[in-house]
C-alpha cells in the first residue's frame, strides 16, 4: 500500500453545487439525474452546507409541509474540507474520527 498518496492524487475538481435559495424539488431532481448522493450548498462560491439524498427525500415526503421549500430549509452542515496536499491516510483517519 502506498503511504505517500495525497488528496490531490485522487480528488475530483468538479462538484455538483446548489444555492440555499434553490427549490428543494429541483435539487432532488439534480440528485437523481446525476446519480449522486450529495450536493454541495454554496453561497457566493463558498461551501455553506450539504444536501444528502436522504435528507431531500425525507423533506419531500413530509406530509403537511409547504412544497415551496428551499435547499436552505433542509440542508445539513458542510462536510469537512481538506487540503490537496494532505496525506490520504491522515484524511481517512480524520473523517472516520468525525463520523463522516
């Protein structure tokens, strides 16, 4: 096993992002269309939260709740960030310790 692998060696530079003001239904459609489990919620290009597919589905299936909800009304805290030059092994340990 390589121990010198960094985040840069395995990272993707593209991500799927939405705004807090985007309709929740549109974000859920994006999750399905792109076959992904999570969207990054951005404000002015900075990550401020995340929308997981289970959170979106749970909110959309919640009876008696306004259908005009936005991503911001159900988004979760942002996921931890790491630097491209961080060792992948150290990042793995951190994410496991944080329960991500």
